[in-house]
C-alpha cells in the first residue's frame, strides 16, 4: 500500500468517525476512537483534520475554548461514495475497532437524560453531564406531560453545556 493510499484510507476513517459519533468531536476524542490503529498517530489525525477542513468536508467550531469538528453535507455525501470502495472485510475491521473505542469516548464525557414516569401524564426528567466517572451536574425536573418530558430531554441534549455554564456563572457570583 502506498503512503498516499494509506493517508486516503485514514482520512476516510476520520470522516467515518465523525459520521457515526452523531455529534461534533474534538481532536482528542477522535484520537480515542483511533487508539486501536497502530499506524495513526495524534499528529496524523491533526494533519487529516486540517486537510479535510481545507477541502470543505468537515466544519470547525470553537466551543468552550476547544475546537470541535463535524461532518458537513459534502463530507457525508463523499463518505457515502467512498465507503463503497472499501472492501467489506476492511470496513468490518474498521467498524469493530471504532465501536470498541466508542464506549471510552462516551464515558469520558456524556450528556444524557432519563425520563421516569411518576403517575398518569406526570414525569421526572433527570438531566446530567458526566466527565469520566465524575458527575458534573444532575438536575431532576418535573414534567406535566409526556410531550413536555420529551422537550426537556431534547433541549438538554442540544443545550446542556450552555445551561451548565450559565448555572455555574450564576451560582459562583459573589
């Protein structure tokens, strides 16, 4: 395999990781996905990210002083076309290695909710952020309907970090 071919395959792996993650990822999180690959280093990933960004396959945003990357529509369409070129056995091995590490990435930092029914059309929604084994925040809210509980869960998934930072600022003001 030529060096250019290896780099091409590795860029596809990065696109694939951004696609299956379902949320924007930092370089450190992408590196954790790639821990099983012997021939992909942190510096390689930085180079691939820069190249994919320059080619407009991924988007870069600054959140909480951390650059995060997400697959855009062009990247998603390109990935779909390129995945057909990867032999089935290789794709299976790639998926297996990435799925093995997805748990590590998700346990390092996770935002989630749990909806618990109380009585007819009354629910408790537990919203939390975990960083590794540490629980940064856990808020339980009352919801008067199933729809309201779903909206709380949806909004928490989309805005948890923003809500956490606002609460932290409000709670630490003197």
